[in-house]
């Protein structure tokens, strides 16, 4: 009798738990239905991720962006996380600036230590304090001081490509530009002169390259399901090689400690990012920072207006600037941006509950024919001063928007323009037998499946 009663109780408990799970799951995944917001049908656990697996990230963005044209927002589920995708440009601007206090944090992204302490992962006051220290290091004056480091790296790049042109060699741009980027990080970042085009024995450069050579699918899965990182840690799976991470971060720590111990005028003569950070930490009371717009500064409660960069030759290359902007419009490095709502907020008449994420599908936005006529065509004239003035300010957001945009945007633009100016001054890129155009992209990341092959011809 006792056994029978126990079996009955356990059976009812199991049934009750199962029903509770079903009801709570249905309630959770019906959020957007209850809010009257359209979107693709989600399944438990995976949400709408099955659509991304089937269509690929880029096609998923474009298909749904077009499907829900006429709506300000539509809803998707990244795993269990409800995400409200914003199509309305005024809503995007208000989320990034006007209502920034409600959308300070990005969505949690599971990474293995110490990468889990990157600025993109920080929250609330911790992020604000770090951003306030780092942002002045990218002001116009500080960028000028890093200019020689970028110039040296660009010179090494051009020298290597001139040799390839003279020998008639084909060039894979992803490889050479990755090496150039590593040299810029080492030189402009830490004051260490490297030449990855000629020296293939640099432990730090190799470590950084291995760290960046991760699986886009694995990274995206951890993005959607942060708990997966705990499973990886238990079974010993490394998203990026542990040894490579230890080599690179040990190098950073050693460089930082060594710089702090430098005395006299030695450290003050350094013109790299590491030195700028140390100076910013020592000058805690200063708000001298022109790396924010007036609106962005107001959102961070800092009175720091933007000043234009001066005394840099690359800034006079107006058409080059237009070409760079058009390139990152067509192939935005930040294809997916998001924020998490920390308290219930109404934006442009749309109620956003606490805990719901808002997403900006940048790739779809940058290929909207209503914003960019004939969007698949490379047309730098879209970025003339007149065209930009007539366009919504967030129609182009390759580096994000508002106080939480890319803090290193200016340095990144300088790096790209210095490389392009140097290459095009001496050489002309032309198609070769390995060139594939239009570029076929990986389903989950900004990576050309067939490489980016060109041949370079010396200018006469």
C-alpha cells in the first residue's frame, strides 16, 4: 500500500512538472504573440536558431527584414533569449542614445578567460568606468601620436606587396591584411615593432593568429546558448587554443608592468595605445575626450564635444574615405549588434519589457533598397557630404551607434586608409585566375569561402 501511494505521488509529481514545463515554455515563447509583434515561429530550446542554421546568418537577416517590411519591429528567439529586431531607424537611434540608460548592456557572450573580461562583455558601471578611461586614448590628439606606428606597419605591407607585384605573384588579401593588422596591434598598440610579412617566427603574432582562427559556428552557438561554455570547460574543449591565449595575454601583462616601471622621460616618449591607457589612468580627473559626439557624451554625462582629426594626410583623401565607407556598408564587420533592456521602456510607441533584447541586423539594414538604391552595387558616391546629409544618421552603422559604439573606430579607419593609400599609390589590383566575384561568404561569419585573390601591377 505504501509503495502504491509513493508511486502515485511520484507519478503525479512527474506529470505536474511536465505540465509546468510545457505551460511555462509555451508562455515564454509566446511573448511576441502576446505583444502583437510578428516574427518567425520559435521552437523550444533552439528558438528561431533553426532558421539561421538552414538559411545562414546573412540570408536569415535579409529574408526576415524583407518579410516584415512595414513593421517597426519583429521578434525572434536566439535560443531562449527573446530578441526584438528593430527595423525603424528612429527606434534604433532612440535605443542607442535617447533611452541609452535602459539599454546600457550588450547581451552576455560566453567566452573563456581572460577574454570574458573584454570591454564588450562589461556591464553597467564597470563598463562605464573602463570606457571613460579607454575612450580618451582614441581622441584625435592621441591618434596622432600612434600615427608613426601605423605608418611603419603600412610601409612594411607595401614593401611586401611590391615584391609580389614585381615577381608576378598572386596575392590573397585576407592573409596579407591579417598580418598587417597584427603588426598594427603590436606597433601602435604596444610599441613593439614587428614585420609579420617577413618574420614568421614571432610567438606573439602566431598566438594572435591562432586565437582569431576559431569556428564561426561554434562561436555563434555559444552566443545563442551561453551555458554551452560550461560544458566546453568540463570536457576541456577550447574555442581558441589555451596556449595561444596565455602567450598573448602574458605578453600584454608583461608589457603593461614594464611600462609602468619606466621612469623619467622614457615612458613619456612612447606613442602607442598602451602608453595612452596608462596616461589616462593617471589623469583620472580629466574628461578631455573628443572621441564622442555631443549626444553620446550627454548619454554618458560627459561634456566632451567632437573635434575633427587634423594634420593627417589621409583625411584629405576624400574619395578614399567614401570607398572605405561603401566597402563596410556592403560587408559590415559588425553584422549583428544588440542591447538588453534593463527596465521596461517604450520607444516610438513600442513597449519593450525588461529582459528582452533588441537587435540591429546591420547587414540587412545596409542592403535595404529603400535606403540604398541598388544595394549590391559598389557606389562610393553614396557617401558624398550631400548624400550623407540627406540620409538618416543610423542608416550606416558599421561601427555601431551611441556611447556603446566601437571605441577604436578612428584607429581602425586610419589603419585601413593608410594601407589602401600606400597600396594604390604604387600598385593597381586586377582580377586573376583565382578571383571570385561576387564574393561568396561563409554562412555564419564575414569570411570569403574562396579567398580574396588578386594580382597587383606596379604603376608606371
